[in-house]
C-alpha cells in the first residue's frame, strides 16, 4: 500500500506534537554543535514552546503527516528581515520520517500558501554545516544568497547560518 501524505494547519491542541518533532529533530541537527548543557536546554525549550506560539496565531504553521502520523511542520509568514518576501522561519521533520517524502510534500504546501498570500520570493536560514538540510533545499529550488550570520547560544561557539532563497512557483 502506498504512503499517504496529508498536510493541515496546526491547531492549538498540536503543541505537544510540534514540540516533540522540533525537540527530536533539533537535538539531532543542532545538539551536536552545542555544549551538552545548551543542547539539553534547547531540546527542552523546543519541546514546550509551541503551545504559546500556536496561541499567538501570528504566522501560519502547517503540520504534515505520513500515514496519519505527524512527522514534520513548518512555520512561515512575512519575512522578519526582508520586506516583501515570505520567510520560512521553522521547518523540521522528525528523524523517523527522513527520506519518506513528507518534508517535500510539506514544502510544496508551504510554497502554495506563500504564493496564495501574494509573495514572489521566499527565504530561510539554515545551518551552514548541515549537508542534509542544504541538499534538501537545493533539490527543491533554493539557492544561497551569500548572506550569513552566526547564532550565539548561552555558551560554546556560535553556529553559522546561511540564507537560502527561491522564487515562488506559479508567480
């Protein structure tokens, strides 16, 4: 039986689901770049923050499921740093669904929403040293802009981020 993908807007009751996806994925992708103390605090903060974010309702959050099991989510809206562009502020998939196609389905849904909101271009920031994330975004039409910045945690070395951008399909 083929896999079934669904994408829907996240609802206020999805805070624990988003938190678990974010915490586990962030722990795998970002945790090794941080000190153990910062990694543990980062995982815990991501596990508990989404109830408040959903209650704010400022940006759109989509939740993607694989065979009815939540696997990935994205938060996006107007760019916080580049007026006139949309920004994907958060995009995480649980490691259990990596390679399944659910992230691609989610990204397509995000791009459709961004297009419907009237944007021509979308950008995001991702880890410079995450080959997996960079490959995923490149396969889906994103290219580097040359803009970079460092994210500083409480302790330890900063984490380097790169900006990626693409045109919104159908605009």
